[in-house]
C-alpha cells in the first residue's frame, strides 16, 4: 500500500495512514463536501442473527458480543428470539 500521509490534512491524513493514498483519494472524490457519520451498528440484523445461530455452540456469549459490537444482554435477547422462532 503506497502511502504519503504528510500530503493530506485533517481526517484525510488519518485515512491515508489507515487505507493508503489511492483509497483516500477515491473517498475524497466520492464524498468531498459531505458530512458523514458512521453508525455504530456495522452489521445488518440478518447477518447478526445468522452469525449468532452459527456460532452459538462454538463461542461464549461474551465472544459473540465482542465480535458483533453488541452487549451481552442484546446477544441473549437475540438468542431468545431465535429460540422462539424455532418453537413456532
């Protein structure tokens, strides 16, 4: 990854350090002038549910929560929802 972060200012410097020059310039061309916020929820509900189903017997609840960026309480709630759907 070719990177010269000193040529950029502000957030673009951080982006260049993280993802390189070419990707930084693509982001700038696509989104310059916009205010962008990134939601904390990275994964879709469907992906989270599938991930929990697939890993329920292999991972601890705390590990699943950490992997998905959720609280352990929320993981337990989703597990309960999954179990309810299986009963119906």
